[in-house]
C-alpha cells in the first residue's frame, strides 16, 4: 500500500491523504486549506490527482479542514461513496452548506472591492447546490461496525472524543497475501471532556498515522482555565464591556455555552445577554442534541434528568442577518459567540471590526489559530489588522485560553500512543505545524524505539 500525503503535512489545515491499495484509490479526508489568500485558492481549487480516479472517501470528522473540499471533489468527477459516522454525516451536511453560503457572500464582497480597482470578480469554490449534491454521496455507519470500502480494505470507526461523531479510522488491509492494521488517528480528543466520551483504545495497530496539532505544547489545567475564563469575562462585563468569543461552530461553541451555563447556574456569572451568532452554530447545536449516544455519562444524565445543556433564559441563538446586524447597536454588556474560531470567515469578522477598537472589550480565543489567519495575527499582537481588506486599530484586550481545545496536548497524545495495542512498525506524523510535528516525532521515537517515525513533506509517498 502507498500513502500519498497531499495535505496537512507540517501544517494543520487541508487534510488530504490518498491511499493506493489492491489497484484501488482510497482518499482519507478532503479538507479545506487555510492560509495566505492566493495559496489558499490555488490549493483548494486544484487537486494533485484526478478526482475521477478515486474509488471511495473515508472521513474522520466534520471540521472543514477535514471535509470542507468534498463538494469540489465531487464537482470534479468523484462519484463514489463518502464513509463516515452518523454524527459526522449530520454535522458535515450543515457545515458544507454553510461553507458554500459564506464563500458566496465573501466572493460578492471581494468582487465589489476588486471591481473598484478594475479587476475581474472572484468565484466561490462551490455553490450550496454542489454542497447538497456531495452530501448525497455520504454513507454513514455506527462506531465499531466493520465495513468493506474497497477490495481488501475494511474500515471501522472508533470514537476519537474530539467533536460529535469524530472517529479514529481503523483500516484492516489484505494485500498481496499479507494482512495488517493501519490506524489513522483523525483528530484526537483530550479525554475527560465536558460533553463527549473519551477516545477509544485501538488494538493490534501495525501502522499509525497521527495528528500532532499540540505535539510539543501543554494545555493549561482545565480547572485553572475555567477560573481564568470566569475572571476575564466577569471583569469585562463589570467594566461595561463586551466579550467577543471567536469559536468553531462545531465542538467549541457547544463547550463554551455549556461552561457559561454551569457558571450561570452556580451564580458566578451575571445574567447578561449571551448571543450565539452563527447559523451554523445554531444548527450544529441542534445536531448535538440529536446524538446523545456521543455524550459522556454526566452530560447524558444532565440532558435526560435536568435541562438542555446548551440552552438558558438569557441565551439567544441567531440565524438571521438582520438580527445579527442589530448586535452592532448593543451598548450594554453582553457576550457574543460567533464563528469562525480562527476569525477567517463568517460573522465573527464583523463583530471584531466593530469591537476591537474599544479598550473596554475583550476578545477571547478558545481554540487553535493556524499561522497567517486573522486570529493568529490578533494573538501575536499585530496592530492594526486587516479586516475585509481595511486596516483596523486594535485597542481591546486580546486573550487566549487553550484548555478548551478539542485537541490532545503533548502529554495526552503520548498517553494515547502508549495505550495503543500492537507492535507498531511505522508512524507518520501529520496535522501539526512543523515544530510541533518534529518535536512529537522525537517523542514517538523514544516511546516506540523499534518503529520507523517519519514526518512527511507535502507530496511525499510512504510505502506500507
């Protein structure tokens, strides 16, 4: 079997891995690349292989850096099945629709600015109709239910504990008279999550392909982080400021809402208006409620016996643009949670443009921001920053709490690998910035001294 690394190599976006086995082509992931605008459009529009030659796609979870380019793949000729869990199918269906809508709106906005300079308009990567057509090719199966996807390859999804429906992809392969197990970790959850179950332990692993988003970093202690969130948020509200929280629509938004709900119930947070301003976040939260089978015991019991963990009286979910625009006129203290988490798209950029100039306000990041994104620039202290192509002065407080990350840190990743059963012969370290990948590779080589540990470059091929 050959594995071609066409994305998320020494970076964290654009997951794309092509496997050649038994004369078939199996694609793991088909994510959107995010980075500098020119490179982003080029890499997302053009695949390094012919989509018509792909037999099937296996998807680990519904974040756009893993599934966001599937409509483009289908539009360019892929006609096979896209295998995933039920939770991933339901989340991806709304995420791809939302991605198409956001792209269309951004294309109109950018095209107007380009027209003023005499430049031609830009087109979105795909339309909402094309996104809907791609979803028709999804085939959902439950965790722990083996299914043959191409000749000689059986896939089994095991819970990854990262977001709702997220999976480790177990590939049991029979090729040229030999059998082996290839494990693609997907994105590994931290364990002890407020909402989700812990990652499963996979048995009999021969080859491992593992993410390294935080391969060299340690998250702050969760309890300390919650205290810091409470301190930062309450301090801002007491100063009559607004709290702006860029959060990924799937996973992080639900966790932030759950945390604010617990603070409110405990009387630690004033009952100020809280807004979740993102149609995708609203829809994703509804999907979460439909899949309690993914919840840990505590959250499942809370949902069954007490109340909706994602709702409270002072919380408003916003879909309509008109309602979102009214938030610009807010003068009283409030909390606004909006997508995207890296501040690269969606309504969050409007809220940042309207609020980062006020020193009373707080912008609180609760997740990872890839290099060159607006979120990364704000966290690095860049001032001014460009929002919608115009410079905006930053006076608001900028803070980051990484304990809410859905990704395992270096210690949690190490424990994940320690628990894996099997004589692992080869490990490919992917989905991390270069420093994170290389550092985690050193850890893995110490942990598994008999394994060949590699950190692929973009376009590399690995023989298994």
